[in-house]
């Protein structure tokens, strides 16, 4: 039966989006979101979402990604709790105006930087850490005193609907909303005027978001991805290094994490030892049939499964597999897979892998790795394993990435005193801890003067004598 025009209407269109934004603007305009008390109460409520619904969150993440409970808890729920707790502890300090120095030109005067909310914020999040990446930016937006709309990813539908339910139950609906949906709904949202858009996802859609934002001169925070490399030097504690590479790759949503190691660069001489160590530790962690392991997430959906198997099946690549390669299409599982010496013009080396495949490239001298990294677009993260002080310094000085870690992977994400964000193609702007508050605040410059000390030198007539002063 042909569907009626009414049935064809998308579930949430531009008109609905406009009405919603106007309501939120009304609420923001009333000043309620600016008070310390409102911010505190909303942060407390968000903390309750994480504290009171752990099992439902774990279940949703299992349904969307077969995410192991340990990862769901440690990498999503507990990270959100920490963000809320830190914001609650520091909120008064963050909100305080910051004294600023004045100059002789303005003497006598005083100055300060006042953090004011931006207004109504749109947060669009991704499917891979669908709980944390949705609510963590919300912490910053609320702490800074804004009204917020969150659009979770449709590719993690169980988490998306749980977020809609819990935010509806716990948060102030006059100022905080969730809109579920896919491209049509996100496009309807992007048609509106926002005061800031925070987008987490890939660079292709990042460009769409930025183009929409440009129409209204809306600033954007873009949390994107890239190919995050790991450089492995010889003379290291190989077992510890291997374990830390594995946990950053397969232990983070089976490689479907923005800062998971994407590829390794090591020397030709050291590569065989590294491969042996990876094989040994992978078997220790996931057994000899990793397709059955309960400690590995599945691939999110059949499109991503097809994308990853295409990378693996390219002619240039198929002979290079030194471990893994097994797959289970029905259950959307791919075993941890290591490839050695893949060609640099292969597909796998020319897009973000975002899955359980790990190519190893070899160079003659480890220093050459940095040129190789810098010849590509700037990654979100870069890692180096070494005991060589000069090499560490060279790495920090020459490699441009959102963040760097020496002798571990991914853990910079858990340091709230560090900004988390990309550079170049891996994104713009940063958040986490106080940086989240700052990301959703305007830093207003304020100068205070009295009426004394009114030097006539600045006033016309502009005589030659005044110019010499
Ligand atoms: P995704 O498919 O969930 O898309 C992200 C969001 O964009 C979703 O909410 C989706 O509805 C929306 N979207 C998709 N197509 C759109 C369109 N045409 N117009 C408007 N909106 C649209 O996630 P993804 O992009 O597959 O996420 C993976 C990417 O995100 C990787 O590149 C990864 O590195 C990056 N990532 C970055 C971070 C970070 O913090 N920097 C975190 C996670 C993921």
C-alpha cells in the first residue's frame, strides 16, 4: 500500500528542531542555567544516571557492541562518573572570574576574565563509546551554564534510547534534551542556529557539520579520528610494551576507538621479536580461538564488517597476515589480526582502520618513523616505546598529533588535567576536565576603571607634545 505524505514525514524535522531550539533559548534567556545551583543540581543528576543505572548501561553497550562489562564499566561509566565528580568539586573555582594584569596605558584600572555560558549547545556523538561520548561533553556544557541538545548515534540504538529515557527522567527538560535519529534528524538539527556545536565522529561528516555551522558563524568543537601510530624502539621491556599495545588496541572496543593504535612502526631487525611477543600475549589474553572470546567487542554492524574485510582482502595485503585474519560474518567478529610489511599505498594504510587489524611497517632506523608519521595527516594520538632519552625528546619535538604518550597507549585520555582533542585532520578544540568548561564558555574580557587619574593626553586636540609622551 502506498504510504501517505504524513507517514513519509521524518520523525523529527527542521520545524520540530526550530520549535525545540526556541523553547531552549527561552529557558536559557530566563537565566536559570547560569546559576551555580542549577549547574550543580544537573551535574548531580547526571552522576545519578551513571550511578543508579549501571546494569542498564552495561546491557545497552552489550546489545550495541557486545562490549565486555569490564570495558563498559572502566572506559565509559566510571569515566563519566569521574568527570561529573571533578566538575562538581571544581565548579565554584571554574566559575570565578580570573584576575588579569593591566597595562600602564590603562592605569589606574583592574581587569578580569569572566567565563560566561555560550547559550544553546548541540552535541552530536558517535557509536563507539556511545554512553561516554554522549554525556561527557554534556558535563562541560552544563558546568559552563548552557542549555543542551544531545544527538546520540543511531548506530548504537540501545544506548541511544537508554540515553533518551534517562536524560528525560533525570535532567531539567526545559534546558536539556535528547533527540534520537540518523542523518535526517541530524540535518534538521544542523539547519538551526546554535551557539556551539560539538561533533564526535569522522572527518567527512565533520566537514558537513562545519559547513552548516559556518552559515550562522557558530563555533565548532570537532573530535575526529585518524591513523594513530605506535613507534617501537629496541632495548625496551618488550612484554610490558606488548601488553600496553594490546590493551590500547583490542582492549579498547576491539580497536574501534579513536585513539587505538592504528599501525606500528619498528625497525626491520626488531620486527620479528615484536611479532612473536604480540602473538604470545594475544593468546594469553584472548585464548587460541579469539572469535569466541567474551573479552572482545564485536564489529558494530555489517557495513563496518564489510569495510574491514575489504581492507584485509586487498591483493596487496592478503599475503602479509602473520596472525589472525579469521572472521565470523554472522556474529560480526574478526580475530585480532597482525600484518607485517604492508605496502604503504594499500587501502589499509590510507584510511583509519577503526577495528582489530594492526599493520606493522618497518624502517632501517627508528628515527625514520617520525618522518613517516609526519608525511601523513596529523593523527589524534601517537605513541612511542623507548628507553632512549634523546629519542623521546625528538618524538615530542617533531611529531604533531592531538596527544602523545611515551611507553604506553591511550592513557592520556584518563588524565583530566590534559586537554583531549585533535589537530589538523584529527579535529579542532579540546575538552576534558577544566578544558570542557572552557570549551563551552566565552572568556569575556572586563576592565574596571574609576573616575580619578583621567589623563588628558588621550584627548584631542592631538598636539605634537602629546605625541612625544
Ligand atoms: P557515527 O556513524 O556514529 O557518526 C557520528 C554522528 O554523525 C552520528 O550521531 C550520526 O548520526 C551523525 N551523522 C552521520 N552522517 C551524517 C550526515 N551525513 N549528516 C549529519 N550527521 C551525520 O560515527 P563515525 O563517524 O563512524 O565514528 C567513528 C569516527 O569518529 C572515527 O573516525 C573515530 O576516530 C572518530 N571518533 C573520534 C573521537 C574523539 O574523541 N576524537 C571519539 C570517537 C570516535
